[in-house]
């Protein structure tokens, strides 16, 4: 199975000036654990995760003053749609992270998470999807 089979193609994209509160609200509304941070001035891509927001709050920082740019991981490992799920899992383990931005021809086309990989590997139906007899 490949990353393109597991990834979410609905990608939340935010700007570097979004506050952490705004980012958290958008992530919660979309029920995602990460947002792609697109800096149009530099054409750079980064990622802001729920853990980044949690670490900031845990450090006592103000989510209305802290911006995505201040907490974005810009040293990002990107995946390609044709990577195997093993390739993606290996990259996550080596890097110590749970999300990969998927690029196709330098454009973000999705995000694959540990949960996506587990969902594809599991034989257990997802919550809310009853087994039909």
C-alpha cells in the first residue's frame, strides 16, 4: 500500500501570522492534528502540529500572541505519494514525528499521519462504522 492510498487530501493550510489560538480553532473544526504553514513571501512550507500548540501552552505562552511562525517546524521531511506506507512509517520513526506533508511536483497534495497508516494496516473497523452482518 502507498502513501497516496492512506493520506488525507483535505489539507488545512494556514499562514505564519495565524495565532496559535486561531490555528487550534481551525484544526479542531477540521478535526485534524496538523496544519501546513505556507509562507507566501518565501514560498516555504512548514508544519504546525497539535503537539507544537500543546508545548507552547505548557510553557505558559499566550496563544493569542504566539504565532504559527514561532512554532512551525520548517525542517520538514516530505513524503511522495508513491512512497510505501513502510517508507512513511520509517521516516516518522527516524524523525520522531507523527505527520508527513505529501508533495507531488513540489505542491502539497496531502498529509499522512500515524493514524492513517494504522487505519490502513488494521483489520478493526473504524469507530462509527458498524460491521454489517
